[in-house]
C-alpha cells in the first residue's frame, strides 16, 4: 500500500481509535501456492493485545495456504467516497478540468498466522469474539461440552494473527489548501450518499489536527 507523506497516520492513536469506532471487518490475504493467485477471505475480527482473532470454516482453502506460508496481511478499510473532478478543480480553472479521486481510510496489518485447533482454545477464542460483538451476553455458553457451540467447534478453526507491522493510510487531500478541504467536506455532507457523511467527518478531523499542510 503506497502512502504519501500527507496521507500517513498522524500517530498510532489515530488508527487505533478508528478501529475502535467499529471498523472490525476486513480482508485476510494469504500467499497462494506457486503460480496461483493469493487466497483472500472477508471476515470479522477482534483484537487481543498484539493479535487479531479470527475463526473460519474448516473447509476454507485458506488453511492449506497458511500452512505453507504463515506470513499474511489483514486489511481494514472504510470512510470511503468517490470525489468528482469538479470538486477538486483549482481556483480559476474550469470545473471540468478537475481530476477525480477516491477518499478512504485503510489500516493494513502484517501478521504471522498461528492456527488454533484445540477445542478449548477455539471456545476461548469464540468467547473473546462474542464479548466484542455481543457484549450483552445474550448467547448460549460457549463450551466444548454444551450445545449449540460444542457440536459446532469441530467445523471451525481459529487464527491468532500476531501483528508484526501496521501501516495506516488516511487519503483525504490533506496536502490541499484548508479552503479546498473544507469545501469538499461540505460537498460530501450535502450529497450524503453511501459513506459520504463518515468520510466528511474523517476529513474534518484530519483538517482540525493538521491545518495547512507543511511538508
């Protein structure tokens, strides 16, 4: 993932708080066998210290790929929107001369994957995930000897992704003048389609912290 200096995360807290806001779904990418495409899996995840926790169905082809090469990438993205060219036209030029772009946030984790296959270890992983996704506890106990989860545990495998590097990208034209960025955020708020509103909020947060871009 290429990151311009003005698109980089301002500090570790920025990407961590973005993840904590509810961005808990991403793409697991694993090297495929020689001559074959990478294996990719969309999935929810939870954090556990320096690890990401995932579980997938046992028939998933990702397991063979991980056993061959446990070095994987997990990418989370959001707050994205298409920015039409006229919104980006320079002052004094025709709107049609503006060049469109995409705004988005992406956090990419480089990890070493550890397979979790023991029944109790898988149950513990599921309990950790449910504590995140169903914090009210409105689910049956996750135990190896109780239904419904006990009989389903053999059908899944868990993953603990040991995070070795994190790269965060916040692409919101932060190298442009303050007036330009403010105008684009206003356009997004007015259009209010898809993720426009969350994209505008993210751009304004960056604007408040950065102000005029200084190389």
